[in-house]
C-alpha cells in the first residue's frame, strides 16, 4: 500500500512538472510565431473589420468623431436614400463641430425623386463623392462600375426595419407577410377580407425608380411580381403618411425611423404567420392622444434578433479611385462606425451594428 502511494505521488509530481513546462513551451511558441492562434468564425476575428469587407483593421475604431484619423478637407457632394435622412439630422451638426473643414453637401438628382438608385447612378458619373444607400449594390451596378474603370465598395453601418403604416383608427394589430403581399398584388382590396372594417384598401408606395425600400419590397414581399394597378405612388414618405392620416383605408411601408414615432399613423406588427406577429415598436402602442408627449420607440431587440421579419442594412457606398472622393467615403463610413456615430444612429431611430 505504501509503495502504491509513493508511486502515485511521484507520477503526480511528474505530470504537474510536464504541464508547467508544456504551458511555458506553448506560450513561447506563440510569441515566436511557431504555433498559430486558433481561427475564429467569420465576424468574430479580432483583427478583421467586417464592416469594410473583411480588410485588416490595424487599430481599434475610435470612440468619438474628434478621435478619427484621415478625415479629408474640402467640400464633398453626396446623395442617398430617404432612410438616411434621420441619421443626417443627428450626425451632421456633430460632424461639423468635430471636423469643420470636412464639408458635406447633400445633392439631389436634377430630375426625379432622390433615392439610393439615382444616387448610385450619379456616383458612377462622378457627380457624387459617396452615397448613403438604403440597400446593397446590385451585380449590374458592380458591372457598370467595372466598365467605367471603377471599384465600388459598400460598408454596412446600420440596421433598419421596414414598417407598415396604417390609419390610427384601423382596428387591426398587424398583418402577415402573405396578407401584405396580397394587398400590394391586388388580391386583397377591402379590409373586411382580413378581419377589418368594410373599407377599401388604398395602398401607397414610392416609385420603384427610387430604389431602396420599393425595390426590396418588390423582391422580397411580391417575389418579383408587379405592383397592382391600384397602388398609388407617393413622392416621398412625408407625403404618404399625410395621405394615410387623411384616409382611413390607406396603408404604406417605409423606414421604421420615419414611421414608428409618428403621431398621425399607426405602425403595424408583421409576422410570417398569424401567430407570430412581431411589433417593430416597444409595446404597448402609444395612443395618438398621448403623442407627441410620448412617442413609440423602435423595438431594437426584435430587429437585432431577426424576430421582426422585414429588415435591411444601410450602406455607405465608397468609390475606390485613389482620389479625394475615396478618402471622403471611407472617412464618413469610419465616422459612422465610431461609438459616437453608432449612438447617433440609435438616436435617429435605427439599429446600430456595434
């Protein structure tokens, strides 16, 4: 018995010594580069910035606008989608304060309504330095850029919920995605068909030519089909919401930042099925008589988790031409991704990526 106990003690000490030596050897090899660090899944690598297409990020993102580097001087034209409007309102004063010589001028197309698609076309014609887009680039746009000798890069900066707005008196909590598709394809033309009042449905949309929400709606909700003839085209979200406030049968979809906090319309929950409706706002719904003293707030948790079924990413489209335009686009994307920029994006009613 004593012999066994002695043998066990000796073996234990040997194993402990080997463990210490092994740990030291492993640490030494790590320092010398002899043993590679374990590879993390995409998006978790500490040495990669997933927002700029996976390029190495030598330094951590700055926390404030004032701490940013490589911000160019000059006046730069930019354009973009309506979903960026609340971000522009929040970010512009802070940017001007931190970098007064980085001057940005929002530029609309000479004809037609502003939007992501017209702005990207202006970028390809060298009429803009960069674009604030509410959708990703298409393969056709990448090809257009290649034919012009340009490389375009897109940097995601925020998440946005696409929200359906209705008249506050409509006695419906929400819609399924199938019901929404049926409304805009013309199969549902009276609210009575889905449990509402005997009232004609009047759907509104922005023009497809503006891109952004309209393109995504046609692609994902209508699955490529055309809008029904009874869909009325609004110039912009402001006009559409004004029409809905005047029309009990009206319905519209657009950026959650522009809809959720409004007093004159009601944001509807959406779901993949009737038992899975998810509100884009934090419940309970604020009654119109309490607004603007209280306003509905964005349901950031449901948007981040993907429980809310209709979302999109917002991008800064950067023109890689080795000139000041590229510097301006990269600088704006990096500023939007600072801690200060992400906080301002949340204040604007969108969901930050960081």
